[in-house]
C-alpha cells in the first residue's frame, strides 16, 4: 500500500527507533484501533517483528510503523506524535475523525 493517510512526526519516529533498538530482533511499531475504552474505541501500540499483508507501512527517520487496513479507516488524516510533558511522556494520536475523547487521551469516539 502506498496510501499515506496516516503520518508519523519526527519526535515519534525518533522515539520508536530508540525503543526498537533496545529489542533483541528488528521490530516495527503497530498502531491499531480496538473496540473498548472510555469512549468506544482505544489506541493500541505494540512492537511486532513481521507485517501483515494488509498493513500500511510508514518508514520515517529509521522507524517503521504498521497500521492495519481496518484501523486505517479510523485513522485517516491522523498523526502519531511523541509528547514529553512535566506529567510524563507518551505517544499521542492526533485524530481529526474523533468526535470526542476521554481525559486520558487513550480512547475516542467517531
């Protein structure tokens, strides 16, 4: 797939590359949307060694990010960022499709 409707910031790519470098085998970060959470859907981040046939693969600054076709429907136009704040640091999805989200930012509704 060459559809780039989901993007990754340089901050996120650098953090993913750093975390991936700590793994014993080469890994890619998977961003998925799952049912559940406070608002109906939630983001799930995991590291995987292999990609699936329907995955969108985004490579940026030495990092690889996977998004499956089903999750991509919810993530079109979104951006994965890595934010460092006084209260902590975390990956955040800036999703223009979300009509509301919970206080923790990990779940959303469309």
